[in-house]
C-alpha cells in the first residue's frame, strides 16, 4: 500500500531523505533503467536534484538541507509520474547528459545513452589523427547528441547529421541552436545516404536502429515510450546496418573510419559476416556492441556486404 503524500511530507525533510526514499520506491516498483541511468539511486538523485533546480554534481554538504513543503510535494509528484506512467526520466526533465554535454530531449527522440560518447571524448584516438579530421557524418542523428559532441571534439571539422524523422530533426535543431553550432553542424532529412551529396568523410559514425523484432516486443514499457523507428532494425536487427556497410564505401575518405553501434545485434552481425574482422571497441564506462572498420576494410568487403542485401 502506497504511503500517503501527507505522511511522507511530515516524515521526510532533507534532500538526502528524498533521494533515499525515491530510490527505494523505484526498486520496489521494479522500474526499468538503462535510459541514461543504470541504477535506482542514480535515477532518484537525478530526478530529485532536477526538481529542486540543483546541479547533478551538487556538493554532498547540501544533501542535509531541508526542503520546503512545496518542494517536497514536487518531488513526490515527479516520482509518482516516473513510477505510475513509466515515463523515462529524461522525458520528465527534458534533459539528457551525453559526453558531458546537456541536450534537450522529448518523446520524439531516443534518450541518448550510447557508449560512443566515450570514443568522441577521446577524439576517436588512436584511429584518426585529430588535426586531419575535416568532415564527419552522423547517421540516424536523433537528438544530434553525437553530431554536437563531435563538433566540440573537432572544432575545425564540418559535421553533417542525418535522420529520416522530421520529428527527430526538430529536436536536433533545438540542440544545434542551444549549443550555437549552426556554423559547424548541418542537418539533413534523408534515408541514410539517399539524399546526401557524396563527400569524403574522415569519420562516419552511427547509432542506427538495430533491435530485432522479437527483442523489441519484449523490451520494458519505458522503451516503448521512445520512438519505435529508433529501435526497430527488422527481423534480425541488421536491416539498416547492412545498408550502411554497403553504402559507406562511397562516402569514406581514404584514411576514414566507420563506427557503428549495433548493441544486442553484435553477435548476429558477426555470424552474418564471419570473415569480416570487425574491431569491437571496449569502453571504460561500460557498454559494448560498437564496431569499427577502416575505409580499406569497408572497400575490401564491399561485395560481401552487397550480397547480403539479397
């Protein structure tokens, strides 16, 4: 039985109290994580601090500050929405942190959480020479978090960001403007490479839809509140991935690299192309299912990729 709000308000008073309480409620309700946070305590802290208009890195010395009655009710309300409606936390706050940067998000885009952020922060080392990168392509850009982060990492480069969804591009435009990157990031509505002018890109990076149909049907409710076109990769999960492998050959610079997240479809991809030496990247902060191929490898296996289109 849920404790009445009046009893919570009269019993709990500090920031620390409400983070602990929210964490316990999330655990009890068995809500699903993985959309920017990985544990109940992390998500509780994020939502409580957001509601109190405090930074996520608030010093712990403030955790014993007493909340006003209005603040306590506001925290209770947002925690209730997270549990009862299963709305991802990032949609409640309209904010997601990616590569140390803040991005506006809503239900028109996937919540940013790709491990590719770590690779961008490392400026794709040791795979490219930072000073030689002049043009980057982000396919399936969504909120444009990858594109914007790349623009920060390579301020001398042009970044093209592509998505098929007009709704996603509307959110992407908000983020490009918020980060004042209009001179660096250009948005395109296109079905992958279809409507792009052929340019030699030093880096092509993508977090495309890669979830197989059966897996999609079994995902938690929170994931079904995100746009399904950002998940669904066909029966095997590889429909768009194979198209990227086929067409990237015409767009990669001679020393360019292709980086694609395929997540849970990694083994399916490797089984589909057992002779292709995908380099599976590792990340200190967790995450997997991201491969890298050089332009030379993409060219060498082009006919193999093409044959897989059927």
